[in-house]
C-alpha cells in the first residue's frame, strides 16, 4: 500500500514545509500540491519542500499546458527532479475551462492536447527531439532539452471524465482520479482498464492514486465541520453520476447552493449538509477512516491519496493518519 497527501496551493510556503516534514516522518510516500490560478505557485512550493525533505516524493496536482507552455513544464519538471534527487512526479491535466476563461485561453480538444503534451514530454525526458505537427503543438526539430535528464519523470493524469480516465491507462505513468464518494473507485477503474488494454499494459504498470476528501479528528463531530463546509461549496457542482451513487440529486443541493451563493450564509448552508451528503468524503475518527478505506482496498486500491480539508487541524490530521491509519494497512500488506 502507498499513501499520499494532496494540498491546495493557498497556504504560506512555510506551512507546506512543515506539513511535508511531518508527512515524511509519518510514513507517507508522496506529497502533492495543486497549482490553481492566482494562488501560490506550486513549482516554488515544491522546490522549498524538496530542499527541506529527504525521501518523500513530491508532485504537482495538477499543471495544465495552456497557462504554462509544455516546453517550460519540461524544463521545470526535469530541473526539480534533479534538485530533489529523483523524487518529482509531474501531475498533468487539461485544466478547467472556467479558470482558463479568466485569462482568455481557449480549451479546445483537451484530451487530444493532453496526449500530445505527454508524447512530447516523454521524448524530451528521454533526451530526444520532440518535433510534432499536431492539433495543439506545432514543434520544430529544435525542440529538445539542452541538458541531460537523469530519468523519465513520471507523468500522472488528473481525471474525472471517462475519456481522461481511459487516457490514464493508455499513456500515463500514474493517475489521480478524484473519487466522490470514495467508493466511486469501482466506477472509475473499468475506464482505466480499457486504456490499459489499448496500450498493452497491466494494472501494476500504472500507479493509481485513489484521491479522496477526508476530515479527521479524534472527535467525530469536530471532524465533520470542515467537510461540511467543503461539500456546501462544491456539492451542487458535482455530476449526476457522482450524486446518484449516494441516492442524491442536484435538487437536493439547491437550498444549500442558495444559502451559500445568494444569501452568503455559510453556516446555514453547512447545517443543511446531511449525513448522506457527508459520504461524498470521509469525516470522522482515524478508525472511521480505516473502515471506509478497507472497502477501497477490497476493490483493489493500493494507493490512497488523502485530500483537503484533512481536518480541523490539518497538521494534527496528518499525524493521526500516520500514527493510526498507515500502520494498520502496512501491517496487512
């Protein structure tokens, strides 16, 4: 079993350094930071983390090839992999159309574009020229890295849609599928396996991180608070397929959406989040977390990735997971 942490890029850099050092000591395998627009820069954060840790892997979740040119993605990835001693993982996705619209960027054929990017990056990491006359990229023979790259930097795809999930199995070294609820893993894996079959690879060839939302504390009621707030903000935007797995619909979230968006009353919205809605993630004690993860393991998951909010005290949550959850599953592996 492998375990990782995912963070939004909205915290002071020193906070990530502290979190990463605790995570490394607690036995986590990977430490991921997002790179959402107009927040703090994940490349800078991860460079700081790399310099303050020794063996935990680090990664972006995710970079997109629209706001950062793929040539510069290759430069950053290879350089940070060198600086970290071969610990960097490059998380990629097509980006969110809404966010790209903020800066006037088109989002045309995202799957085709992402596959082209993974193609050229793979060649660059191999020390080869990456000429391509594609839909998204028109690169010339002069497109190659002017320094030696020590290894192929692993590329992970962040995905939710069926096409992107298939691409994980088809062209990536790993995947970061978002699971709402965690049991959505059972619906996600068939798409990834179709991609694996197309590429002629087997499941062990690709690292699939089961990405879940968690909020952990010794007191279950306290643990629920941060997850209630997250679901109040994002629940109405989830797909019918995701909500349907829990017997919910978008109509169930209409009053919550109105309270938080129209009335600007977060507390009211949080009070309307039901126990069934809370199952979108996992909120509770470390033992509650173990119980739900056991179900994922039974489905075949061998990499669990814990994402925000983590808990009312995220640093304490990391320590609790490291003290209770990780040893439980390491003993059984």
